[in-house]
C-alpha cells in the first residue's frame, strides 16, 4: 500500500507542475505559484513519509 501511495503522490506532483507551467505561460502567476508550492509540499510529504529507505 505504501508504494501505491508514493506513486500516486509522484503523479500528483507531476500534474501540479504541469498545471503550474501552463498557468504561468498564460500569465496567471499567482495560481501558478500556488501550484508550484503545492507540488513542493507533495514532494516533501512523499519523501519524508511515504518512501521507505
């Protein structure tokens, strides 16, 4: 179950990055910044909680 959640978190982070890039290209910088922040938090959560060493 942990590997599935870690994979889902990685996919979510990638999608948030794509959304942020699209929003930044369209000029909606505030929402793009929030999307980048959300992606960063998902990556942090994934690396500290979901990934086993």
